[in-house]
C-alpha cells in the first residue's frame, strides 16, 4: 500500500497510509443510527476532516485526541469538502513507527517558512534597534524565551494557530510595521518593540505541547495582554536607567494592540506607533485567515464556501 501525500497535496484520488496528529475526535450517530468517528487530522502542511464509518467499536478506544496516529484510508469529497475516509486507525508506537518514517515534526501543523530562517530575520530586526534601552529589553526577552518563540502558535484557533505561528506573525508584522513607521515618520524602534512584545503574554497564556495549544490557568484568569505587561514591566525593572516615559509607551503598545475596547484592549491607541501596531496586527491576522481559508477549500469552484468567521466567500481565481 502506498503512503498518503502531505495534506496540502491530498486529492480525492489518493489512497494509502500515513502518520498524523489527531487534533479532534468525536463519536457521532449517522443517519441510520449507527456510530461513526468524526476526526480532524493534521500534518505539517494542513488539516483535514476524517471519518471512520466501519468497525468503530474496534478502533474508537485505540487512540485519543491529541495523540499521533497511523491511519489507512482514501480521499473523498463530501459537500464540496475534501476528507479522508478511514479503514483503520491506531495510536503511533514511536519505536516501531519511526522505522517506517514517523517523525513528530512532520505530523504537526507548522508555519510554511523554516523556523531558522524566520529566527534569523527576527535577529536582523533586533540588530536595527537604535535606542539602547529598547535594544537591551527586546534582546533580553527574546533570548530568555527563545525555545518558546521558535515553536509557539500565535493563537489557539483563529490565526497562525500552528507550530511557529507566533514567530511567523511577528516577523511579518516587523517587516510591515517598520515600513509604515518610516512612511509616517514614527519611531521604528517603538513599533518594533510593540511587534515583539504585543503578544508576548501568550507564552504564559497558552501551553503548547505535541502540536496542541491549551489555555493555562493564568491564560483563563488573567489573559495575555495583562500577562504581557507584567512580563515587560519585570524585564524593564531589571534594566538600569530605563526611562519612565519610555516604559509607559511600551506598556501602552501592549495594552492597546487590539485597537478597540470591544476587542479586549483595556485602552485604545493614543500614539502613532500604537495605531500602526494595532493596524498591522489586525491586517496580518486577517490575511492569514484568508490565505488558509483559500488553501483549505477543496472545491474546484472559483469561490470558497461561506466562511463564517470572515462573513463572506473568497475568490480563489479562475
């Protein structure tokens, strides 16, 4: 039996076996009343809905959501959506399955750009910072949290919700934000500080392991904006002579980056740099959603199906 292609290249004509992360698992009742398994599987390139319709009692206890699995199945299109129809599924046996090509990193949804490439790009942005206090602050926080920054998602579900998504989000924001700062005569250093720090609280808001992000206690009770301000304040307090006015501007960037109170910001932007940060953050998050919605639509139509979160169909091209 052939191995299945990566999910980004999967078609209705493909059949075989493969290794994936089971991101979601639910037992449902079919029209006839018989049970079937409804699953969401992912690899480094994408996600797909999967269903197991036969031998459900045999397979439903052989794995759980959040585990790596080996499946056998075939591609299919149902209601315009590409899916996998499975004939078997089991949890991965690491020692056994690594001999047949299983690697955890291949089965976790990941940013399309290599982590090392994005990391070096971030370092280049940090080297450009002219303000000594901001340069020390950003380098200290980035160095202290390197292991998380390299792999953390930017969100649990909405945008950049995959391995390396946080790093992808801030490198693109840094590129666009610095350009806008130059165009509008704003401080590149402050905009970059806002880019790096605006979501830094998510490193404490989310726990991330095995390709799955879950909210921590502080994430639920405090939230990433307040956590980010606390992290920035603690780091600033350790930097001799850090100006109080500059501290206020940095904390304002974090506090206002959602743009409006209705979206969770305790204050709204009151500086040019804060307006730029909030705009670039929203733009990058929205375009990431658009690109993924187009990429994951399996139909041959010019337009995607209705996207509930974006409130529209999207044009894919002829």
